[in-house]
């Protein structure tokens, strides 16, 4: 649909929550150039910061060397596709309700915050608070996040639904306080602290990574593989959370 | 500034004016009989004119309100108000920050709000917040329910000391009335014991809620305070609590009637539940209403409206039980020797049989009582944020709206209450009573709540005809949420639902006389128990931005 190429390194972060596929599809290049985006506390036009081109296909594409200083890509989007050719800044796909975001580099913190639908694919790493909630709020309610690299701390915290898949390692408190949904990672530290419901699947875990609030309930099959199943976190009343671990290391 | 409001249809219950077309003259912030020349004229073209709205019970400032704000950043996100000209920015939907609290009230035509339930030790915080709330006139009620000094003196039967202490504390905290929340219950909970009736003893003190309440009503009567004891009864929100409420109302039988009611029961909706468990939960409003009519008490409704809100009350045990039910975050703000308010968020859902019944009870009470006895509140933010007042007004005015809502909510609202069978529709005269006149009358704000000569020129104008079509309830909601004009002390602050100007309101407090010997007695408590000294506890007049004192002759 459109390609946005960041002209130069912005002095402060840019916020592009106005550039959503569902809004852009009815506009022509000139209208898009005049749309307003935030540059720090000021409002400025798209033209000032980006080169805009119409391109083949249905996706909105962001390009440029300094995209990690562009925040709120796909903030609250409901349909369509956004492709980020580089690293995306904070709040990528936050409050997202539908559609798809593909980030070819890494994402910064709070990606997929309060997300309730759609999909985010990150080719490299994710920062802290992946699929979390706004401070004080419940986390991700639906949709799917796939991170092909590692994730930072507190991914999937207070998650209520949906799916987070981290192909690499996840940081501290993976799926902490979750009450629904599925969170998967290769490894994670202190996974499922205070979880009430939902499922965490880890491929590998050391003994000390399993929190004392979890009790071992036996082995079970999940996706044609045998996993050790733990239930918890018993620090929470009536908790029914599941922690699945394929390989336990000493 | 001189102002004439021409061709308004005036509803002024305290002066018996019911929908008369007349002009109102304003000079130097007061209403006068006539202005000869030099006044600015505004033609209202038959719009409804009422005195400025008066909220008798709203938690807008103080310690626990601030804990609520800190605890709920996600609530702030739902309503972000940017700075605009002279107006300050703010945020919050159920726990509003202080500046937008004033603006939101003014938009609805409200000009006075009383904040109840401040632990005396937090009074300084409350006053500093009240100072910053724009437009509104305010007053604050200090809490007396779990006060160690009072409970000790009740055990000693030293009534002289209690009366002097009440007078001293109201003066020291610059309060306006005696507020009692779950008398004895919060202190008992601190000792890991629950009180289930008003005759259970508070551990370590050996006094009962009945004794605490009787002593405080007696003190308020003997001191001739302008507002009666403002009571949040025991057993709030528990099925079957209507019996406790009736028992409490009967305490007033022992006292002689005076010019004002002997007791104010606040947020009555939360105290009118029958049944013995959440499964058999139903309305006990009819029984309570009968007693309210018979006795010399005033009530406010405490309506519950659907949606997400934050509950906060000085009733610590109740909040603790509530968070066990909801499983959401919770905080308790214990205040030494005084009380322990709790805070927890809650979502009132239409699909829930209990919430739907509570919603219906909140409407049953005003529809069963005569309008002279009713005051509308939501116990902001416990039943709902105060911004829901227009919806409650519309529900009272329009039978059609109630029928539409009954279809949307859980069927328990129809089967467990009698709301469906109530045909009554409030008219604008009665609405003026339940939203401003009654409040001003029972709290002794004699220059508010009416438009007679000498009253403060707090005026609300709504874009409604004198006899609005009650089936078009959306128009009623729109009119009451966006006042056509709000005038505060003769200054126009709202025009067509937009705040155009801001003024600083006054904080009203009582100047009560007490015997000096009491200070020595109280000082012993400060020395032995409090973490602050008495000198730092007393609030000076210089700490209030704009205040007016009301002398009380005992």
C-alpha cells in the first residue's frame, strides 16, 4: 500500500499511531503526507519525517535505519498488515485488535501490550514486557505473538488469553500472574510466579527455575511429546495453572 | 458583576417555585430581588433553571482517594484530559484527578460537593486537595468510628469528655460533621474479629456499635451541629443486612426531634439487602423504607450503575471481603488509632444477578420514598463515578428507560425486587429536590440549594423544556450531563457543556467551642500512642486557600 522511509535520525522518538492500514487504505499519497504524527511533544506532518511512496501489495511498510526510535507502530490496529524492515520501537502492536505486524528486526519494550487479537511476528528479539498489560491492567487477552529470538523480562505478565511463543530464551517472571492463554519458550526464569490459570510450556528448565509454589503431578503428552507437568502457583488461592517442562536439567 | 437571567423556567423547591417563568438577578455573587441598571442580560428562552447541584457524599479528596489513584493507572488511561487554555489537565474515569473533578461536576451543573470519611490524621492531605479542586464549594467530614479516645471514654461513661472531644476534633481538622463508618467494625477487624450486629462488642475496648453511635448522636445534638451524624451502617453489602439497618434507625427513637434529622444514613442501597446468602440475595428496600419514613432520619441512595469502578471506604473489613470475592488488587490504608480504609477495583456487570439486583434496589429506594426524604448519590466512586448522575436522573424520570434497562440486565433485577411494578416518574421539581434542595437543607448550607434573595448565586441551567418528554430519555441524559450554563458565585463557568472559566471555591468548616481542659486529656493520647504530636495534628486556617467558618453555639 504505502512505504514510509525514515529520512533521518529523529532527535526524539516519533509516534506513528495514526499510520494504520485501515486508515491509510482510503487515502492517496498527498493525504498521507499531510497526516499528523507526534515528534516528542510536538505534532508534525508525515512528510517532515518520512519519504512516502505507494507500493504494490496490501501492506504498510516502514523502512529506515533508525526505526527503533519510532514508537506505537500498529497501535490499536484492527486489520491489514504492517511490515517493519528493521528494529521497531516501543509499544509496537499495543492495544492491537486484529491484523498482522511483521518486524524483521527486534522490537523494543511493551510490544503487544493489552493486545486482544491479531498477530505479531518478530524475526529477532523482543524487549521487556512483551504481551503485558498497561501498568495496573490485565495483560494480553487474545491473539498471537511469535518471537524467533529471545524475549526480555516479564513477558506475558498478567496474561488472560492468546498465545506467546518465544523460540529462544525468555527473561524473568515469564507468564507471571497469568490467568489464561499459553506462553511458550525455550527457557525462562521464575516462570509462572503467582499464576492462577493458563499454561506455560518450557523446553528446558533447571531444577532451581521451577518455583517452590509448583507441585509435580506426573508426565503428560503435549503435541506428541512427553512433558513433566507441574501445577501452581500454590501461593494463589484455587490456582490451576500448568507448567510443562520437556527436559529437566540438574 | 451584575447579571440577569431572563425567561428561565425556575424549579426552586425550598421556595416552592415549581416551573414558573421568571427572571433571576445576580449581584456580587448573590441573588437579589431587583437590579435597576447596568446588568448583563442573558435570555434563556424557556430553559430549565435550578439551583446549583449539591453532592452530599462523594469521595473526591483524601488519603484513600489518592491510594486509589496510585493503584489504578489503568483507570487513568481510560480518560485523558489535555490542558486547554486556563484549564488544567487530568485523567481518570472512576478515580479522577482533582482538577478534572471540579470541571466534570461543573459540566453537570453541580457547584457544591461534600467529601465524607477522612481519617482525622489525613485531614491535612484532604484540605490540601480540596484547596486545588476548582469551581466547587467543599466541606469535609472527619471519621469517628474506630477512635480509641472515644471508645475509651464510652467505656468510662465519661460523656462530658466525648462531647468536648467531638468539638475539639471537628475544630482541629476543620471538619463539618461527624462521620461514622461501620462503628467499631474496622477496629474489631484489626483485632481479627468481625462484628455481625450492632450489639457485638469491640475486643479490647468492650464497647458496642450501638453505644458508639448513641454517644456520637448525643454529642452532635448537644453541640447543635448543623448536620446530623453521617452514618455508614454496619454490615455493608452483606445479604440480610437490612435488619441491622432497621436496628440502627431505631436508635434515633431515644432522642428528641430537632429542626434537622437526627441521623443521616448514607448510601442506603448497600444496606437494604435481604436473603441469607449471595444465592438467595434479594431486596429488603421496602422494609427499610417503611422505617425511614417513620423515623427522623435522612438518607442518600448510593446508586449502583454498571461498569468498572474503584471501591473505597473507611470500612476496611468490607473491602477485604470484597477482594476475596473478586480476586483483584486491594490495599488497606491503616491510620493509627482512628480507622483503616480499604480500596479495591470492581466491575459491576449486567449479567450478574447480584449486581443487577443492587442496581434495581438503588432505584427502588427513591421510587418508594417521598421526594423530601431522598438524595441522589452514587457514593462516588463506590457505586459508580459521579459522572453517572445524569443517567440516574433519567432512570427516575422515565419509566420507559427503566423498562428498557430491565430487559437488558439479569432477570434477577425483576424477580428479586419490585422495580418492575413501580410506575412513578419524577418530575423536574422532584429532581431539583433530590439533587440539590434536600442536601442543602439537611446539611445546614442555608444559602445554597435555593434561588431566594441572599442565596449564593450558584445556578444550573439545563437545555430542557419545563415538562420534558420522558420517553426521550436520551435527551434528558444529554441535558443533565452537559449543562447549558453553570454559574458559580455569579461567574459563568460552563456554557453549553464546555467549561469556559474557572474559579476557586470555598471550603466550609465548623467553629465549635470546647472546654480547654480536654486538650490536656487528648495530649496524653498523643504522647502515648500517636506517631505525631498534637501541635502538628491541628490544622490552621492558613492552610486553607479559601474558607468560610460557620460558628456553632452550643
